[in-house]
């Protein structure tokens, strides 16, 4: 891929993406994903792509939905924002904006209502075989778990379903400019954004955006 642009980092440009199973990924991520999927299938694991690229507009919809729900449940705006940040990102800051990150499950485990629940990936859970296979093999294809269960990691909760294609994602994170993203975020007029100032944003950047598997950070 040529140079990473600000609109690609913010999830408002899709021109560098291609379609895979009704989701969108960068071309290199798609190629690596398909190779990994094929290798997994040979071992009896049926990797399903639940989510890949997500636009700024989609993330805004998710954010505003939760903000409305939590504030109407009686939380203050600041409490609602902190609650949202357990699992959802501030629009413009999601790794799903890049086309390098994927949420996956195993097609062998059908009839699952709630797919993305950490316990399902462990012990006798339906996605435990997938998790074990990924632990042993994902790195061979360039994929790394982002939100690990390392107790020293800050930010988002443990997500055993979320992987990132390191060769490209590392560059996206490296090119991410907190001040530019903040300026754009403030210009959109998203619900709750009045409660987020630059001091908050800088803390969020350090704890959440950089609160990932160390393998995905530049040395
Ligand atoms: Zn994800």
C-alpha cells in the first residue's frame, strides 16, 4: 500500500480496501487472511470473519447508541463515556477503521447467540479450539491478538476474537496523530463529545490506543 492518509486512519476512506466475505480489508491483509483461513480449515478450524473494516460513520452510530442508552439509564455523561470505553472506541480511533483488523469466530460452533464473549474462547467454550489454533499459528500469517489478557496492559478489555495484521497495522498506529484525530472528532459534533477535551484525549491515547499487545508497537 502507498502512503497511509489521514482519511484512511479515521475510517472515512474505503478506496484502499477490497471485499472478503462481505467485509472489507486492505489487499495485503485479505491475502494473509485467506491463506490463514485455508491453513486453519486443513486443521478442522473454520475461521469466520465477523467484522473487519468499520467506517467512522458506523462507529459514530455505535457510540451514540450506547451514549443515549447509558445516559437514559441514569448515568452522567462522563460515566456513560467510561462505560462505553470498556469495549467500544471513540469514533476516529478504532483499529477497525484501518482494514487491518478482524474479529473472528469458528464456523463449527453454530447456534451461538452472543458470539464475542471472552469465556467462549477458553476451557470447553465453543471457540476454544479456534483460540488454541490461533495461538499456535496466527503469527505465521502476520496476525496478532491486540487486546490480550496481560494484566499489565491498559485500555480495552480482553478480546480473544480481535486480531491485527501486524505488517500493515504497525504502520497505521505509527502514523496515527492524536491531535489531528481529535480536531476531526470535535468538528463532527458527536453526542457526548463536549465532555471530551484534549487532556482526556491524550490520556485515552496513552491508555487505550497504545494499550495493545506490545508486538504491535514500534520499538
Ligand atoms: Zn474488534
